[in-house]
C-alpha cells in the first residue's frame, strides 16, 4: 500500500514531535504493509513552511530510516489548507507545494465547519495552473456531509477525493462508513490515506480500512484505492475512476457496514 497523506516529519506541525517518533511511525507503517509514504506537513497561515527545509527534512528522515533498517520510501508534499491567505503567500505558481514538486497533484484541506465561496476560487486557480486538486478527508466538513451534492459538483471540475481511514472505521463523531460506501458506489472515492499524526491516536496504518473495503467490494477495488491510484499520483499519472453501480451487489454486502 502507498500512503499519500501522513504527518511523519519531526517537529514541523502537529504530527511527529521528534525523529524517534517519526522512525517509530515509519516502522509501524512498514510493518502494516506500506511501501511508500508521502510526508505531507500542514501548510497554512499557521504553518508557513519552507519548501527547501521540508525537502531537506525528508532526505534526512529517509537517511535515518535506512540507518535503522526500516524499509520504506519517503516522498514529499504538503497538505495545503484552503484559506484566502494562500493567494498572498503563493501569488503565482503552486508547483513547489505539489507532490514531489512535479506540478501534477496537490493536497488541499477544506475547512471543517463551513464551505466558503473561496473554496471554488482556490480549486479553479489550481486547475488553471494545470495541477489536479486532491481534496482530503471531505467527510470531516460538516457542510459537505449535510449536502453531498457538493462532491458531485467538485468532481465535474476534475477534483480527486482522498478519504481518510476514519471515514471507513467510523472514527469521527458521527458515523460515516455508510456515507463512505454510498460515495464509493457513486465513483466518488478515488483513494484512501492514513492522515497519520502519531503512533497513538491517528496511526500511520492502513490495513484495517483496507480489509474492510476488501470485504465489502473485493480485492480489485481495494487495491485501486490503497495502492494503484496512490501509485499513479506518485508518478504524476491520471487516476483510475471506480464505478460500482450494481445495487444488487451492494445489497449483498451492506450488512458489513451495518446499515
Ligand atoms: Fe492531514
């Protein structure tokens, strides 16, 4: 599996605090079957990161992982908060904030409570720069949960959706696994990532949600969401869309999600 969203770098945001904790998280991820992880520190008005420093941090962490015999590849990116300040911080060319700096994909984090109009402006700006927006954990936004048609509208613009494992494992305050499954059925789930922050509360692991998706919709779909689409994003290729439209099939498996 490939984890494209993880706060694995030490001391740069609210993720790993020390190099020791980063290495512990990497070992946990590797033991869980993850081969590649993209380090995605927060980038926002609160966390204005130096791109050069983050790249150096990734190199250092990869070096330390190798020294500690942890077999995992570390790549770099950012989780960019969708806020108006992004226009002034980066008035032109968002390429430095894209995954691997290749100008193909960027992780965008919506606000949690509201859905302000500038979200569409940011999406439009990203697309105008020929960068594909990946909107992360959309089910953490209460406005989206109460109006799922927002996701349809964003999809028509070309947005890719990354869900985090809490959406599958009912790790939020409201149960979302039923919504997740309905979105999967509509082809609105492109991939799943851990959004790992530590070895305790938000772990950098994916095997539990993978197994749940595997049981619900089979190996091909699970591999697409946890390995193939993340791999394509890592290479800057276009993701494959998943369309599961057989109601009969979902009637058979829905008991797994208890709805
Ligand atoms: Fe995150």
